[in-house]
């Protein structure tokens, strides 16, 4: 049984997830702006969210399956 719920609040866990997934957002936004020259803002936003989701999935798999 894990005691992570008693150590960190929900807000703390969300903040940690956002910090850990931020590099995925930045890389996705850069690739999206580069890949969509006519719509740089929209491409950066969509690819940034995709990068964030991919980083979140990678961290989730690492922490729950691999580790």
C-alpha cells in the first residue's frame, strides 16, 4: 500500500506531472511550428499538447509498469 496520498495533495501531484511533461510540450510546440509554416500558432498548440500527452504517457508507463 502506497502512502503517496498522505504525503502529497492533489495539487502537488498535478504540478509535478506538469513539470515532468513540460519538455514534451516544448519539443512538440517547436516541431509543430516548424511543420506547419502557414499556421504556426495552431501547429505549435496542437503538437505541444500531443507532446505533453506523449510525455505523460511515457512517465506513466515508466512509473507504473517499468519501475
